[in-house]
C-alpha cells in the first residue's frame, strides 16, 4: 500500500503558522487556548518553594505536545540536549567541588530547576508557533511578563517603568505592531519606547532599543541580496552597526541628552575603568578572574568561599573598581555565585556544558538572524529580543535574563522546510516589500 506524504503549503494568512501541511489537523480553539495560557504562566513566573515555578510545571506537563514539534525547527533538539547535559554537569561538579566548598541543597535544586524550566519553556514556545502566529506567541508571553511585576519591590517603587513595565509592554506593543504588518509601525513603536527609556534613566534599555530601530529600519533598504548572506558576513555587518550605535549612544549620554544623572554616572564609570561598559559592569572582570583560576566551574549547589571572593575582588580592582563596598560580599557572593552575566552564571553553576548552553544560544540566534534580517523576515520584536539576549549574555544575570531568553530561543529557530517546498520566509518577506 502506497503511503501519501503530506504536502507543504505556505500559509495564506499572516496569523496562520507557515509550516502547516495539507492533510494535517488544524489546531482547535482548545489547543490554541492551552498554548496561550501556558505562555502566559511561563512569562508570569509564579514562584513556588525550592525555586519551582508554575510555568515549569505546565511546560513539563506539555512535554508530549512540544517534544514532537522540536523536529520542525532547526537546532531545537540540540538545544534541549545541551541544556540537559548542563543539568547533569551541575550535579557532578557539585560533588567534585564539595571537597573544598560548602554545598547547599536548596541552591542545587533551584539552579537545576532553572535550566530545566528554560529548556521545557523553549519547547512550549516552539510548539505554540505551530498552533498560532509568532506575533501571538510573543504577545501572550509579554502579557505574562506584566503579571510578573512585583509592585512592592524597592526597585519598582524607585522607577516603575525601568524596573517594571518596560519589558512586558515593549514585547506586547512590538508583537501587535508585527501583527499589523507594517515595518514603519514597528519602527515608530521602537522610537517611542526608546524615548520613554531616555526620560526614565534606562540607559541600557535606550541603547538596546536604538540598535533595534537601526536593524529594523535596515530591512527597508530597496536592494535584496542575490544570494544567502553568510553568518560571518552578517556578524561583521552587525558588529559595525553595533559599534556605531554604541558610540552614538555614549555621545548622547556624555552630552547630557539623556539627563544629568545618567551623564554623571557615565562619566564616573569611564573615569574608573576607561570604558563605559566595563565601568558599568565590573562583574565581568570578576568572572574572568574566577574562570582563569578554576576553568571547570564550581557546581549548581556550591556556595562561594572566602578565597573565591578574594580572587573576584582582585580582578575587579585591576580595572580600577573599588570592590570593598559590600556589593561583592552581599549580592555577588552572599548566598550563591551571582556574576551578573548569563555566560558567567552558566559557567559557575554548570561548568563547560554551561558555556555550551551559552554558545548554542549564540549560534542558533546568529543562524536565524543571518537568514531573516537580510531577507526582510525579522520582526521588530524578534530583533529586540535578540539584542537584549546578546546584551544579557555578557551583562545580565541568568535568573533575570531567562525570561527573555525563552521567547528569543523559541522564536529565532528556523523552520524545517519540506523537500521541494517554498520557504515560509518568502511569503513573509514579500508582504513587507
């Protein structure tokens, strides 16, 4: 008996998943509703004891749904495999480091659940893309982030936009702009959000949005490449654009266009280390010092020792930062290794496999963007998530950054095209010309 393989057909509507197959069962309203609620709960990050979240429970429960969907996206299963390896490595490193360090069972559990939650949540985002449009995936997740705001926290009370509403509102508005289907609407939304960050003393957010504006507007260029842009050329081009945007942003800061408070802090940080980035993120110097002395990492349940703190302080002092201010002892090494960067936290808790997680994030993101951006197929919300993701990779703590790494990895993965089919990107790029 001859089997009939389903034939690929590009979606007719922008809201329909572009990897639909003729003969496949269309998602029901119940399925779409389950996906929306799951995204909402993952974004909301409702924390339970031991670092477990409601979103992680939901993501694990939906494993039978999202595991088969991984096969439809390039690199999805590799990401899950490396994430799983990192969890195992964290457990092994904890036993290895227990000889000369204290072990915390609570920390071991919470760090392991964090990676498990990220991996499972990315699976949910990937699956959700098969039952609803990417813009709705981003919108539901962004709405969940708004529910995660802690209105009674000190940071929120000091600056509600910067430490509360900005990220969730940015994702929701950009997702809706993408649904509208106009590149100019996306750019206008980005400019308005950059202005809001400028007047609320959110320097890094302003720079990220400014770069997002440039990359989104770049897709309006009249000429299209005649052949696929290589990842190397793409990285080179993006590096030049990033360098230009960085210098423009620094000039605006130092000239006082973003406020006197931002200018004074920027000047002080440059005077301290000679660089606005190093002066603003001295934790990077501490990370390099620790990695030099202990390349294998520590373990997901290991507590910092006095020796570790001394090594970190030495590295920070080498760039002109004064580490004896309580911040290093209380925040960075009080009850865990908090190195204020995704790659640093992954390395400290999970060792070399943790660095592989950071590496696969970079590789998959660059591969996706190097195809989408040159062909006018990257939405502003994806570009924003990518810029934030690359920034957080070096300058944002893993726990706080995971909320944005999840939608980034879920949305940047390229779909597997059936043999002889027209790539979904073609229709999307044509609509935006």
